[in-house]
C-alpha cells in the first residue's frame, strides 16, 4: 500500500517464464512474430475499452516514462511546421501540464531539448485538478513570449494526490487552438475498464495519445506499458527514420515491425503479460480490480474522516489516499515533521509500508491501495499503529 506497484496476476507472472525461455527480441516481425500479433490484439482490446475507433493504433513499450516521451516526440514532429526529425528543433516549443503532473513529463521535455521554458506549469484548483480556467492566460502569455505551445498533457490521475484532471475541458481547449492532447494515464487510465469509475476519464477518447501502465492498475508484472494513438498513423511520427537493413519500404505503416514506432529495438514480449490475463480471466477482471480498489479508498477515507486524530488531504478519486495525523495545537512545520517521523518509524517497525508526499506545503502520509487482498481491517490496523508510534514519538 506504499508505492504504485501492483501484485501481478499469477498467470501473467508465469508468462514471464515463457518469454524468458523463448527470448524473442520483437524489434521486427521475424524476431517475435507470435508476440507481435498478440500485441496487436492487446492494443485493440485496450483501444476498444477507451472508446477509440478502428483508425486507432499503438504499441507496447517499457514504462510510462518512455511512453510519455514517445507520445510527446510524435506530437513534436506533427505539430511543428518543419520536419524536426530531419532539421532539428528550430522553434521554441512548449507543453502545458498541471503542476501536480508526474516528473517524467519534465524529463521528456528536457530530453527533447526544449529547456525549462518548454514546460508550462498550470496551477491546480482546490480539488488538485489542473485549473483549466488558467489555460487561456498561460497560453496567451507563452505566445507573447515567442513560444509555440504544441500540446497539453492531462493527468489521469496525477501521481501524488491521485486526482484526475478534467479531460473534457482540456480537450475543448486543445480543439480551440489545434493543440495535441495527450493523456498520461500511466496510473489510472485503466479506469476505462471500470463500469463504476470510467466517468473519471470522461473525454479520454478525444485524446490524440494515451499512456496506460499495465504494472500499475492492470496487474501485470513490471514493466508493461501501452501507448495508444487516436489516429493510428500518428504512431509512426516519433521516429520518422530509415534503417534499410531492418525494413525495406520505410514510408509504409508496418504495424508488424514494432521498432519503427518504439524507441526500443530489442523489446521484451510484454504482450503476453496482458494477453495471459485477458485470455484466462477476461477483461472483466480489470473492471473488478479497479472498482474494488477505488471503492476501498473511499471507505478508508470515511474511516479517516470519522477518526478525530486524522485529517484527509482531499476526497480520494482513485486508490491513492493522502492524510495526516493532526493535532490542533501544533504549527505547520511541527505537524510536517511529526508526519515525516511517523512514516519513518512505521517503516522501521516493518509491518506497514506507506509513503509520504508534500501537497501545498503540507506533509501527508500516502497510501496507494494496490493489493486486492487489502481489507478495511488492515487499514484500521494501520491507523491504530500510527496512533501508537505517534505516542512513542511525542513522549520522547
Ligand atoms: C508511474 C507514473 C508514471 C511513470 O511510469 P513508469 O512506468 O514508472 O515509467 C508516469 N505518470 C504517472 C501519472 C505515473 O503515475
């Protein structure tokens, strides 16, 4: 219940044995024909759940960080007037993203050579969603400064607080100015599978590109990530490259040669980690898993609200819950230090593994309820333990 690492479905973990023994490289079709065909099935299964039509396409790659970079590389190539692949970056391009977004978006922008000014941070509102009412002013300001905004990234959800940005509103803004709309759904894009919670990602099917990690909320072993594009052809834009010894007709959209689209050349057989789950349990398992974990977070939040020693940072919208131990007569820095010490002491005791996060200058304890076997009783026990260690800390 600490970091966003899921317990893998057993059959998916076992599929690792198969892929390690076969050891198919998957750069081009002849290196991993079976896994490549399976990848196509997996991608179209996920695309269908998103609501994308048959023009969509995508591929699997190693991690949300790499997938976000790849999506933004495609955006950069397609949104620029020049062919960046051939000419290099001649414009001052920028990406708008919530100040609460995952740090890998910053990494991607720096790697692309756009500098610090290439990331325009949009402040969050009091619900910790990107404040979309500020997009217009930030956009106009950037324009005045000679920047060309190429994309807006929505977090689904952001990592620290687990809050989903309003994708419909971001999409409307992107349409207005013809910007690329990317959704970082590494953690919770898989909410598309939940009948109960898919409302959280309303508008996701308007996105030009979407990242979903299997190893976060789809119970695959790490690392397994899907990168999807609304227009399948856009998935070839990031690496507009010719490698004659690998493929003959470079201009063709060759879905079966995955290295044309992914940064990776040799690539692990990720598709069977998804496929083994889909084949054995059906996609219904994702619906059940996500719904259960998100429900559990809400019940845990109720428990925290009822408890007179704890304060909730915000109502959880995913399975991430941020809260803190609270004493009325303590100052902010004392409370921050106390909660930091609580987490350290808990880790030292070795029974619970939770993390901490800073939101608007306050230090919170943070749980990601990843394990489908976590019960409310475990969470009651966690709160009891926190009260115990707090007494130990205060009494010293
Ligand atoms: C985990 C996460 C990432 C990074 O994904 P990796 O698979 O760890 O590289 C990116 N964005 C968000 C919102 C995440 O939660």
